[in-house]
C-alpha cells in the first residue's frame, strides 16, 4: 500500500457494538476475507473480550487498483 503505483479506498464499512466493554482492556479481533475479485475485497471481523464475549462485528469493502498502467 505504500507504493505510488497503487491506489486504495474504503468503499463501504460498518461497525456494530453488541455489548458494552472497556476499550482499555485486551480484546481479540478475528478477521476473514470471504471474497476478493476485480479489484474489490470484502472483509468481516468479530471482536471478543478476554473471557470470550462477542462484543462487536465489522464489515468493510475495499478497492485496490494500479495507478497509471
């Protein structure tokens, strides 16, 4: 991403909080990319507290293209 030959953008993103939690405590962010094609990618993420409570979910669609081919 640090190259001048590539350009990227976040096309759409959302974050849902399911439960209260302390942001200054440890949590796990588990992510996966179920789809990527034609310069677009989709990413899903889930956040868990140390004791395993599912506290938030995230989804993001991104675009990555070569600049000036």
